[in-house]
C-alpha cells in the first residue's frame, strides 16, 4: 500500500533469492518502480548511446494485474505518489531454506 504523498526509499531484500510485486490497481500518474544498477561494477565501458542494458536505472510502470519479479539483491525504489489514490500491490520475497 502506497498512500498519496508517500514514497519508498531505495532498498533491497537481502537473504532472499527473488522479490516481486503484483499490482492490484493502476492510475496514469502512479509512480513507476525504479531499479538501480549496482555500484560494484568493476568494468564500465564508455557508452556513446544509452539503452536499457547500459543505463544506471530502469523504470517499470504500474499496470493492473501485472507481476514484476526481480533479483532480491537489486536496489529499487518508488517516487512519491502524486495522486489522491492508494497504489495497491502485493509484494513478496522468495527465500530458500534448508
């Protein structure tokens, strides 16, 4: 649940394998989830043109009934919800045990 005027700071879900969110509603002005490239990159080739593979971040828009899964170690955030509606999703982590 992301209430109007709230945001989720950049974070990751360590000690898990995968994380995900299933969106229950949508609004054209809901903020997307932003995924951040890890800072630990040892070799960074010079880019002459940016694309989804070499940019520092990637955004996925909110679409009702959409499941977004990603590696749990990947930093992600959500900007402030500028609408007057609650942004609803079911977030989860997949953890291996044993």
